């Protein structure tokens, strides 16, 4: 009796194992893992109607183990990204899978029309991690991914490393599928993404892409990107070069702060009911501290009084620059800093829902920036005590 | 033998014995020995056909001595038996036999047993006496081969029960240390000794262990590891349920923590009851080093456990199903090395694991010097060549090797062997069902572990039932000042180790 039952169970288990054993295997050497994918519109050169209907041009970059740093690049035109994968799979010797995706590139022309439907498939696919970089390419994304950069390892890896470096230096804010989807769905804040562009021999970070909802609307140039980062996030380390106006007639003084840490605090004052931008006053407090590694001005940094003067100059610089930066951004009707969230928190959701935040309120919002810049350290160069000399 | 002339050949004695009771067949003899009076004839008859039987009489008196020649100490025999009795007449012999070293024996059964355990049986005027002259047989105390420590005592138990008991007695100078002697095996009549410290050990466990050992029905018992399988709560379980060790220091610490210990004659291993799963990961070394180090070592062993059961299985499941989990930098190397391999990862892993087990088994069976050669041949030649020949991937070699090495971190050989076998099940599950199978397998192991009991106490103590105080001496090795309580599992009536002076 017992043995018959055991036999039954054993055969059931064996059956289950045998039946399930062969399904859905993904043995690594039989897979082609897409490392980087680029989406863009097909180029605008009198193509057939069929081409025009298929509005998406997809490039996949699949690294190969041998020889080193080699890769397979496949480009196709399709209606959607998954269709593109199916089409490409028909050509490739290995099954194309997206579980090792690291970066998704979007052409700026495509991004202007809205990215969400492409990001949606990426977020929906459980094999794709949420830390996949979202990158906007100034220019043609397909062409960028198809190009090989002789001095660097394969383009996919180059892009990943470049982005990691740049965001490590707080040149660009972190932007991946998670942050993009979060900011897209969250009301009162818009996503951001880094911009890349092709140079003659290299790629380069081309600043930060601003969005209104999922549409690419404007760009912050690289020179302003750290200022943007001060406003966008608390940062732990970064480098900033400030051009302070020199004494009358003299050249501008350059000062470079290293190991910059900053904290930001945004508060909103709302006069209810909110009808226009005038009813909202945003106040931003920045606390920035850093180490002076380069200074071309006249002040003697070893004197405490001079340091205070310098701090005041830098404070003025930061306040002025961030204010113009914010005004420019607000003109684009984009809200990357989440002013809307602060406002939303102070009024009822029904009220917020009725607001035309991007179109009616945001451009008229008044913004005040209070910066507090501290010099932590003046570096290794220490001259003899100036007081003694005098 | 000092007096050759008086020594009779047992073969010659046997017919006499037969003549005394010609109508008894073997069956009834065995049964009736329980109550039969101990007679010379009866004893000689039992040992008929044993060439090592010594039988002698003394010319000046009626004393007959029966003994097994090679079990007893010839010196002692001469001093205690031959010298006094050769010169004694009947009256003097009777006087001599009143000494307490001569134990009166009342049944034939006892008399036969006494001879078997190394006593000399003396028959005199219808009375029978046993004189214990047993000689220590076997190797002398030396280091154990399986459980070595770096700092700490190097002596280990030997096959000789007497030596082993002496080792324990020498370490625990307490009259509360009790030994109960039992015998197991219908043919071998192996002596089994239960040791415990009165007042520290729970009577319940002592009684239960005694009953279980008493109830064993087996013809022959050769080893403590064999005995524990006969008294398991869960005989079909995968895991060893009694901790078995060859280290007297470890046994003594178990005794003082209130556990019960068993020793088997002829076996250098002693077993401990009740035992929990986590005890198999503790080594006496932990207590001989600073507590930080002891703690680190314990944690290391648990990591080793995880690596042993999981590493190869994770390799299989990741390369077969979950390529997403592999870091990108490793992925290309892995693909490169896998692309030469003709088998799917499951077969590849099973093949390599089997090879490692073959190496290990071959190494264990061979003498140490050849064993090393096998290790080198196996490790270098097979490891290197297998990758170059495209037989396996090099990452798998790392996985297999590190899980094999990690399995030897576990101090208990029986536990480490169990875990090594368990690995194969997990590899199969990982190959069939990926990470789902792996988690399923680990789930089953945990469920199974939770069901095991040892003398009725939970095998997973102190994780289930939870006992935080025990954790201090289970998952970590706390400083001695904090180890105030005895472990909860043995349910010692005296939980406090030392009443600390203020």
C-alpha cells in the first residue's frame, strides 16, 4: 500500500521534472544579450510609404565574447521595439534577449514626440532591470550606436562607462528606467536624462535633457550641469568652476571648488486658491561646501576675512546663476526640480487635479534662491603666516 | 604460561563437558544458561572449539581456572593467580578466594560473559569466582586523524573503551560523573557505556538513551557511528542526528553542558545526545581562541555551509535560466568558456561534481602519501586540462572546487558528507527548475530539518524553538563572561554554569 503510493508520487515527480526540464531554458552561450539599444525615427529622406508607417528604427548592440571588444550591431525598422526584436531575431544566430540591457538610447527627434510608449515596454519586461540607463542622443541615436570608437572598447561598454563616470562626478543626474518612470508618474515633477553626442573621435556628455511629461523640451549645457545638480539633488561630491567678476577693469577671477557637497531644501508658499503663478512662491535653500583647489584672484585665502569675502562672492554667483537657470527652465514649462510636488502637498488633490500646472501656473512661479557657500579647506598650499610678515 | 604441564588443551576438556550433559542440544543450552548454575563443565562446553581457551588446575588444591588466553594480561595472571594458588592447599585456597577481587558468580551465563570480557573464571568446591585480568588491547592514545585542532589538546579517543573512560575521568574529576555499562549485539556483545554528570544531565534523556540502547536488536555492533543510526528518532533522515566525535575535550564540554555521552568498545568515536544541527558547526578550536576569532570562525563555517550546498547549483541555474543575474563583465568570459562545452550546464556540473567526489573518495582510501599525489593529479591535471579540452567552463571549476573546499570546513565528517550529497539534489533541482527549484530544495531542507528530533528535542534548537541566550554560543562564540547559562536543549536541571561572584 505504502509502496504503491510512494511509487505514484515518485513517478509524478519524475514526470514533472521531465516535462518541465526542457522548457524555457536560456543557456548563456546560446543567447545574444543586447547590451545597448537605440531607438530613433527613420531618417527623413524620401523613403517609401511603408517605411513611413513603421515609425521606429531600432539598433541593437550585442557584445561578442570572441574576439574581445567585438560586437554585433543590428538595425531594423519596425512598428514597436518588441517587433524589432522579433525581426532582428530572424537574422541572428543566437536568441536575442534583453535581460542584460544596460543602456537605452533615444534620438532627440523621437524624444520630442514623447518617450513613454518605448519606456513602457522596457519597464514592463521583467527580465529588464530598473537600473537601465535612459539616455537622449543629440542627433541620430542609431548612427551613434552603430559607430565604433577606435580608442575605446565596444560602443555599448563605452556608453555605460561614460555615463557612470559622469554621474559619479555629478555632471549628470542619475537617470534610469526607475527614476524616469517614477518622475513620469509622479505628479508635479518631470523626468530628466543625460544627453550624449558624437564628437569626431569620441562621445561626449552634452548636458542634461529636460522633459515636460515624457516629451524632450530643452537642454541644459554641460557648463551649467553642476548648478542644475545642486538644485536637483543633494550631492556628495562634485567639482565646480565659478567665474567671479574681477575688480573693475581686471579680468574675471576663476575659482575651482572640489569635493563639493551640497544640500538643498525647497519650500513653497502657496496663496489659496491657486489661480496663477503669482500665488506660488518657491524658496530654495542651498548649502554648498567645497575645497578650493584653484583660485586666480587677488584675495589672500589664508586670511579668514578674505575667505569670508570670497564666500560672499561665490554666494552671489550661485544665487544669480541658479536664478537665471531656473527662469530658463520654467520658460520651457518643465519642472525637473519638483516644485509642483511641494505645491501639491499644500493643497487638496482635487484642487491640484484642476490646476493646469505646466501650462498655466509654472511659467509664472516666483523663485528665490538662498545659497550658503562655505570654503572647507584651501588645499595643500599654505604660505607662511601673513600676519608675521607685516 | 608459567606451568605448561598443568595446562590442558580445551579440546581435551570439551569431551568431558559433553559427557556431563550428553542429552542437551545447543538450543536448550543457550536458554538454560540464564538460570543454570555456573559449572566448570558448562563453561568449558560453551567454549568448546576455542583454541585460545586456557584451562588449568593446580596440583595442590581443587581450583580450576578458565580464561581466554589472549584477552588477559600474562603478568597479572602469574602474579594474581599462579603464584598464590600453586602453593596453597584447599583451606588456604578457600581463604584466598574470600578476597574482594574474586567476584562470586551465580549463573552460567555470567560466567561465560566474564570470560568473554577478559576475566578468569575460578571454580572451587562448587563455587565460581571471576577475577578480572583484562589486558588493554589496541593502540595507545594518539592524535585523531579526522578532527585535528591547531591549539588545544591533541589526544583522541582510541578503540579501547577502558582508555577512553580514563581519558574522560582524567578530565572531569567529579564523583558525579556516572557511567552506565550496557551490551549490544547478540553475537558481538559489544560493551556500550553511557556517561553523564549527575545533577547536570536531565534524567529523562539518560533514561531514554538507556532504554533505546537496551532495545537494540542487532547481531553485531562495531562502531559508535553504527550505534547512533540504530537509536535515531528519524532513521530515514538525511542528516546525522547524534554528534559523533573523537575528541575527549569536546566530549567533556558536552558532558558539563548537561548532555549525555555514549562510548562503544572498539570504536574511537563517542556520541552525544541530545544534539542540535548547529552543534555540527562548532569546533573545540572556537573556545581555545579569542572570542572574536572564535565567532569569526563559526560564521565562516556557516558561510561554508551555504557555499557547499549552493554554489554549484547557483552556477547551474544562472547559466541555464537566469543569464540576467550575471554581472556583465563576467558574462563574456563565461560565455567564451561555456561556448566550447558540448553539454548543458546541468550535465557539466554533475560531471565535475562526480569527478571531485571520486577524487575525494580515492584520496580518503589511500595512504596519506599517495593521497597527496592523487590530490595534485586531480586538482591540477583534471582542473586545467578539463577546461582546456573544452570539457567544462573555468567558472564551474571554481564553483566546484570552492564548494568542495567549503564542505571540509565543517568540523563533523558525517555532517560534511551529508551536505555534500545534498548538493547533488540541489544541482538537479537547479537544472530542472532554475532558481525556483533551488529555493524549493532549500525550502524542503528547512522543512525536513524542522521535523527532525533528537531524543524528542528539536534538532533546530536554538533557532526553532527560538532561544536568544543560546545564540550567544551557537551562531557566535560569546566571551566566557557572557556564557553563563548551559544550552537549553539538554534541559539541564542546573542551567546556570557558574554563580558569578560579585
